[in-house]
């Protein structure tokens, strides 16, 4: 059964840095857990931890579905 998990993402963008820089905060609405993120990997790790699903698992599921 599918479960909807909602996240709120707040980003602060600094366009004046050499590379456009950003940092943010992500919050899981279900349980109120939140963390600061400084990269896309930080965001993915938080979502994986909150949902219990990793990218490796979902990619293997996608491959099975396509076959």
C-alpha cells in the first residue's frame, strides 16, 4: 500500500557567491523531524531516513517494473 509522506523544504539562495550557493531546512510533516541541508545529498539522506526507502531500492524496483 502506498503512503503519502509530505516534506516542507525551505531554501536560502545566495546568488553572489562564485557558485550559486544555497542552504536549506527540510521538515517531515508526519513527525515534525527537521534538519538543515547544504547539498542535494543531505536532502536525499533525510528523505531516505524518514521514509525508510533508499534510492538503491527504488531504482531496482523501477528496473523490475520495466522488464
